[in-house]
């Protein structure tokens, strides 16, 4: 008669990395969630850019998609990336997968400040690993493109697969900064609206879909100026990777030609400012009005994850 294998003892496999390991119920489990959610976000997001920039033009599979709707391909890809990342991590950490979201929740939704550094570190590390995996998949395509076009490996042409850069018509940093502030503020307004149980939150756990469509809309409406990073980890993690991968000044300090020679700080500072502004704007115009009118939370709504459950 077959018998079930005994489970690991207190000091065995189970206690270290098994499914019942005690640390999985601590903040470490949340950090793993943020790491994987952000990694998935970056894999799909930078992956679609690698497809457009390096792979499709050299395989003959692009056709009308690349020539007629290249920006739509990228915005839809990033929107789907957000949806995937939020669904992956949402049940454990709430799927912030963005330091601007984490800080906005800490400032306006009582998210514990002692968790903020760990969340941000996990997000940046996840973004780094996600970019590395995309590079592993598209390394030959990227180098082939550079060889065919006569570009140096540290050129601005291919570093843009992984990081954001300003449009060439800007001669000061103000334009990209304003664009990133605007895009991130809109993102936080959408996130706060989706998780606000007193508003009209989407049911059947469709919140990630709404947020993903919101990212698509931001990209379509405000993306061209600065590449709509709207997420410090989304840019900084891959940027650190491109520094290690040999892109040199195009990675740090972010010199891709034109008058803006030190760009790396813009996709970090501006989204943080935009996130705070978006949180304050939502609460002033909507959140506090709902509370003042004593509107009850939707009793039929079932949500999981810390983002949806934080009170204010």
C-alpha cells in the first residue's frame, strides 16, 4: 500500500524554503510578491519595446503593425504588463509594483512607513531582473540591429528598449518633469479611485484591468514627451542593468544626445512628486467628499491585498 511521504520536520526543508516556512507569513512574503510582480511588469513592458525596436523589423513579422501603429503596440503592451503584474502580486502585497504608489499609500492611506524601504528595494530589484531576462532573450536581435545600423552598443538607439528618454524637442528638463508629474498623478488618481470602496470600485476583481487601461490611456495621451516612466522602479532598475550591460553614458548619467545630458534622475524624482500630487488631488476632490457625505462602502465588493484594504 502506498503511503504519503512525511512532511519535513521543524529543521528540514519545509522550515527553510518549503510552502509552510514561517517567513512566508512575514514581510518577506510581501517583498517576494513585490519582486515578482515588478519583474513580470518589466518583462512584458520592456519585452514589447524590444519586439518593436529590435526583433520585428529584422524578422519580417512586423508589417503593418510596426509601420502603422507602433505607439499603440507599445502602449497596449505596457497596459497588459501592468495588468499581469497586479494580478500576480495583488493577493499578497496589494501589488504596488511602483515606488510612487507605495509612497502615495504611505502618505495618504496609512500604509506602514516601516515597510516602504523594503517594498521599494524589492520593486527595483524585480525591475532589474526583469530587464536582464528581456536582454537575455533579445541580446542577438539588439546586437544585430546595432551592427546593421552602425550604432555603437552604448548608443541612445537601443538603450531606449529598457529606459525612458526625453523627446528631442526639449531643451530644458522642465518639459519631461512636467510630463512625468502629470502622468503619475493621473495614475495615482486612477489607482485611488479603483481601491476606494466608497466610490464605484470595479467588482469581480477587475481593478487590475482598469488600472492597466489607465496606463494605456496615459501612454496614448502623455507618453511621447518622456516615455511615461510614471514608475521610478520601472526606469531605475533597468537603467542599472544597462549600466552593467555596457551602455555607458546612455545609461548613467542618461546622456542620449541633445541638451539634457543628465537625465537619470527625472524618471525617479518627477513620478514621486506626481504620485503625491495625485493622492492629494483625489482626496481633496473625491475622497473627502465621499467621507463627508458618509457614503457607505460597497458591501458586495470582495477584494484582497493590502492596497485595497488600507483605510484612511
